[in-house]
């Protein structure tokens, strides 16, 4: 069957697939052999290779990954939010309150035994970084047009001024004291992400992992690494 050109993760084959594989290995606590990866062309191939390293079951008398992760995350949050009910639909912004999100998140990570996803950059930070890059590009374009490249003193002064301004914008983007936008809006969202990032650790607690959870975790990692938001099935190509 011919592979649909749209049915691929969009990996370029320019070493970005290495990052994808490393994320899988980190989450599941395994190491692929080079010979295994050479044969992987689709999500089905990488899933079959993954399954050879796991103890899979169709059903089991143990909670799902998200439920296991939620219990651990809830326990850590409850240590600093005594008396506050913490449910899967509890919004993280309600727990953070007036505290900076990144500070709250870092403290949570230090106390939690599970690896948590990083706090995503906010729109402010992205805008400032893009502005800084734009200023550098603008300097490179304007200097020749203004004829300043032949005058080291003026050109150097203008160039360094623009680079200094760009550096200030970058610094502001990193240390901006505003709260970040949160991709994981609820504790349940955070638990689901933590369940995937710690699938190997959590499955070891129960001695096995459900096949459907292994697949859904693999798909989550694929989407997170590539930004692919289309359908993912066994025929989805890794590189496209």
C-alpha cells in the first residue's frame, strides 16, 4: 500500500530522529540496539521494537499510568497546600496563586520523585526572543544599506547598540517575572504528561504495562517531539 504523504511525523532525517529515540528510551527506561532502529520506518516498527523491551499485558490489576502519576503529584502538592482539595480537574493556576509559575513548578519538581514536563514559554517570552532575533537581522541588513560598513566607528557603535538591545530582550525573555502560560492547565493534564515521561518507572512498580498504554505513551512522545497533530497509526511514517 502506498504511504500517504501526509501520514508522517515530519522528522527530517537530519538527526532529529535521534532526539525522538532518546526521548522514548528515557521515558521507557530502555536502550534500543542499533540494528533494531535500522529497520524502523513507521510508528508500527518503532512500537514493535519497543515491545521487545517491555513486559506487556492486555489487562492487569493495577491502576493506569495517569492514575499512578496523579497520586504521586497530588501527594507532593498537598504538602504545601494543606486543606485544599486536589482533583484531576483542579486548575494549576489556582494552586500557584500569586507565586511565579516557574518557581512553583521548580519546587514541585524538586519534591517529586517523577520527572515533570518543563514549563512552556509564554507568548511574552516568545515575542521578546523573536524581537531580539529580528533586531540582529535588521542590523545586518541596514548597515550595508546605510553605508556604515565602511566607517568602523559609527558602524561598530550602531551594531553593538543593537546587539546590546537584543541581549536585553533575550535576558528579559528568560527572567521575565510574569507568569507563564501553562500548557498543562489542570493537575490531571500534568499527571498524564508525567505518566508518559515516567512510563518505565511506573510500569516497574506494577511489574508490567498495558499494551494500549505503551502505544498511547509512544504517540504522546511522538507528538511532543515533532508537533504533529494529525492522526497517528501503525502506518504513520517517521520521516517525511
